[in-house]
C-alpha cells in the first residue's frame, strides 16, 4: 500500500538535527543522478525534479506554478513528491510538496551551519521575512537555542509582521549595522542584485545564502565571495546554474579552485580558524529532496 503523508501529519514526526544527520549520512552513498524538466502553457509551468541514489531510491518532485491563482484566492504552487523504493522501483509514498520543500531547504543550510558556524554563535540575522525566513528561524533555533535572532526585510512591515509571530525576534532597520553585529547571516531573498556587501562582513562570521536560484540572481557581491571560504551543497547544481557563482567566476573575481567543497566531501566542511569568514551556497537540488523525503518516510514509519 502506498503511504500518503500530508504536511500536518508528516511534520509531527520530524526533528531538524535528525534531518541534518540523515542528509550527512545520505552523502556517503553513491553520487545522485539528477535531472530537471519544465513544461509551459503561457504563464503556467510544470516543474519536475528527479533524483536516483543507489541505496536510497528514486524521488520525483512535481510542482505546478500558476501565477494567476492568487487573484482567485487559490495558492500559486501545488505539488507532490513521489518516492519509489530502491530494490524494485515500487511506489512507496506520496509526500506533500510544501512539507518536503520546507524541511529540505532549511535543513540543507542547517547542515552547513553545524559544520561551519562557530558553536558559540549568539546573534543570528535573517535577511528576508517570507516563509523561508520563518523556517530558517525554526531550524537555526534547534542548534542555537540561546541565540538572539534579528530579521531584516526590504519592506519593514513584513519584518514587523514576522517579529509579531515569533517571541523574542527583533527587527533591524539598518542592514549594514545588522550584518556587522551578527555571528550568522542567513539570507533568503530573491534579489537579482546583491543585497549583502562584502565590506560589511566581520571575521568569524558564517554567511548562508539561499534565495538565488537562477543565473540572473545573487544575494552577495564579489567582495563577499572573495573574503570568504566558499562551500556549496552540490557543485553540479550550483556552479553553472546560479548567478551567485556564475557571475564572479566569469569575471575572474573568484576561481573554481576557491570553492572549497560540496557535501560529497563533507569532511572538508570546517573552519581553519575562529576568524574565518565562511560562506555556504544552498542550491537545493533534487537529490536533497529525495534524501529529505526518505527521512520523512522513515520517521513516519517509526512513529
């Protein structure tokens, strides 16, 4: 029988630290085969991302993006993740798209932060007050429970709204000052021009970049890339796909050799000193959706 896991039912069984441990373990398996496909009908889009990992199975993440839906009070994005077993290709589970996306995206960044951020980090800045920003607060709170959290958003009203929902969350009005004061900066904006400036960074910080996902998007400038030791979740899904890396590599601001490691060499994720500025680019490929889906299903079965 195929298991169907809704957002509410699936989330009751999950744990952020457990997820990052599962992601780390999954990267010890053979490297994933991945591909994406897109179909269009005018403004409407069908996106499919698929991954196959020997020993873990097959995952297909399907999403429909209909931009006109919100005008009719219908969500813009709908979808599901289809999970097939490794041994025989049998359909095992259908998982809610938003459940997998939430935990995959924030968990991807949290795994890097557990390896790269200073363990004594006490001030965490969230740049972007959308859904992802709220999920990042939940994820980072699990590892840094005593940290002071601040949010900055281009439209301050949205930051104020997020702060009203989360006890203790402060709102920053000056981004440069907020960056300078933070130990960890986690950014989830969809900006096409850099929001973060390298000149603002301080020794010992960890920078987590999530929002940019297209070749024309980036959240930090060349100086920021040059000052940091740069890590990514997957070379295959970031280096030639996301403006964060494409643009400074093309201009010569950084070299390919400046990218220290991806998760397939997880042992290389670490600080050389407390003064290192570390930077992680979250690309969030289909293999991470598969790994997260398998973790969700395992937790579901265990419960």
